């Protein structure tokens, strides 16, 4: 069953990553094989998926 993502926060409300959680993970020796089963990465991806970009979708010079 897939989770429905409610996109209700702007990217500046969510924030951004300053350091990968993989750097201090006890399973970092198993990278990249461990990423599919990682609860921390899943939570981060779900949180970021809620974001709506605050940048303009078009570029004008």
C-alpha cells in the first residue's frame, strides 16, 4: 500500500539537509545496498516529498 503525500509545506518550511545521515550510520559499510531498507532515509524522502518549491518554475534572464 502506497502512502499519499499531502503537499502542504513550502521547501523553506521543511528546511534542507546539511549532512547526510549515512555518514554516522552504523550500516554505512553496507552502502549502497542498505538504502532500500533504511527507515531514516524513508522518513527524509517522505518529508521532502511534502514540499512545494518556493522557486519560480520558469527562468527569465
